[in-house]
């Protein structure tokens, strides 16, 4: 399957379906691929990591890093939803997941280059969490995003989410949907809020519980919003203790294998209050496993809607 331009190559009837009703592969904690044993401890780290992290960072990195491949490679694999966590540290903005990754701008410069070469592809940037940012820093960061992306961003002022399709992208040159969650009340949020794109967190450590959670929470989806199904296990301290010399990558392999039947049984598309809600974004750790096959599974779901 050709994944680099998968949106561009969809049938015309699918190009007129709202983005929130397509099946879109996503990556969990997208920017953690540069985390290693030398990374600084982030402000989002748990207390035990803050206390002992410097001596066990080598092991922490195995569990803090959720992706192996850079953003350009993820884009080529077909990933179109990116889960981002930002921390303010030493007067700079970094991506974080317990340990600090790279500064915020460089991977987004790569993203822009990709979009320039793929003008009919659309991405969703979901700024899920912010750590140690005050109101002024939030304002500065939002201003930085606007300066960087310019007119590429489809904002609430441009119309509702259910009106944004791939054809609308072509007509307006809008290629980015930017979700800015937990925005301070003192700031007027120009981007999409958490209410626009639900992303229930499955805080579980078994694949059986995870599948039940995904199925149950899908029924909470509203027809006018985007929705993220998080196909991830959240390791507890006990879980890691029994797998101390393992890594999150091993866990991701297990999740992928166990959840494949559930994923392939799903259908995207428009639904109403009297029908079963459909899937939208399906998100994974380590999207590169077996040459990015999880993204292919999700993209294939869209072909169920072909006329």
C-alpha cells in the first residue's frame, strides 16, 4: 500500500467525507524519538523519577520513549495525527514524556516541508498537555504556532469540523487542524479545544481490559466531534517492576498483535445518534513496528466506504 499520499489517493466520494469521519492513524507521544539516557528529567515526571531519575535514566528512557522514527518517517508511513506534550524548561519549549526530548520547532519545520510537497494531505496536531507554562508563556507559544503555520491552519473561525473535508483542504489550502487542550481561561483560544476532539485515556495494563475500554468508550462519541481511540497500555510502577529490563516497545508489539482483530472490524464514516458510533483516529505506540503496518490497517478501513 502507498501510504505517503494516502489521503490524496482516496476516491472522490471519500474526499467529501469530513475529516472527523475518516479512519486516521496516529502516534502516541509523537516526539519522544530523541529521548535517551542523557535526556533531562521533565517537569511531568513522577516524583520517584524526579528523586532517583539521574541514576536510572538509562532504564527510564526505555519506558519514556514511545516512538523510534522521526516525524518525516512517520508521515511517510501514513501517520496523520500527532500527540504532543510541551514543557517549559530553561526558558525554552520542549517535547516531554517524563524525560525531555527535542525543542519544539525543528520537527514542525520538517512537517511544513512535508506538507509543501504533499499539498492534499491533512494533519492533526493535538497539543495534549502543557507543563510549567504560565499564562504569558501560553500566549507566546500560541503566537509562535501562528507565526510558524500561517494560513495553513483550519481554525474554528473558518467553519465547523464537520465541514472540513479533503476537498475543502484543496479549495482553501488548509492542511492543519490544531487542537490546544487545557488552555488557560485568561487566554482566548484561537485553536480547537478539548471539546472538539475527545480522547479518552485507557489507564489499563492488560490488552483484554484495553479492548473492552475502547469498545465501551466509542459509544461516548458525539457525531459532531473528532474522536481518538488510544490503542496503548499505560504501564504502572508494578507493571514496569516486573519488566524492568524490557521496554515499552515490547508492550507495543503485544498490543498490536492482540488488537488487530478489533481494529480491522471497525468502520469509519458518518453516523447519527441512532447508530453505532464509528472510529476516527486510532493511535499507537511505536508506529514503525513491522514497517508501519498498524497505519496500513487503519488506512484500509476507509476503503469500506468506497462506492
